[in-house]
């Protein structure tokens, strides 16, 4: 049964030390297709989305040491960073999650690569960082 708060999984994200080296693994050796590669200066990261239909894989490389992603990489090393769920109304989803006792990192959604995003703290989700996305401009329909 699907969640009545969260929609389908949009993507699963992995932090990597070197995006090009990671792409050699995921694209050259595993055969995934690159959908999009961009730098996100305000978040201090390079990101690359891969087609893993029906979801996507997001590879994230920090480019500055003063970001949460860089601190995550330094503390925990490469690996899974978060799972992202689509929602149709991010503010409503955040309110419902807060009412249910979840610790919200971003009480107010912020701009992300494909729409509005917000995060739920892993302390309240058994160690899993959850991202919510309300897609505003879907560059990859069907995902």
C-alpha cells in the first residue's frame, strides 16, 4: 500500500568523492544512462542523474568543504545519502509529517534542481535522510 503522505520514489542519492570515477562505474561498467549533469553552486555540489527506470539515481560530489554533503562524505565516506519521494503539495506533506512527530530539517521548502525540496532528519526515520520534492519542471517525464 502506498503512503498517504509520500508519493513514489523519485530518486536515490549517493555521495561520491569523484563524480567522473563514479560515472565510470555506473555508466561504463553497470550500463546506466546519464540523464543530466549539473553543478549546483548554491549547494556546493556537482550532481548527475542516471536513468534507473522507474526511479533515478543521483550521484553527488561536493565541490566545497563547507557544505552538508562534504561533511557527510568526510564523516561517513561514500555511500547512500538520501531517498527522495515525490509529493504533490510539499507544504501539506511537511505539515502532516510534523504533525506525525517527524523532525523536519527544512520547515519551509527551498528551490531544488527540479522544483521545491525539503528534508526530514534521519533521527526520526531510523537513520534514513528523506528528501521531499514537489516537481515544478519535470525534465524527465515518467520518473
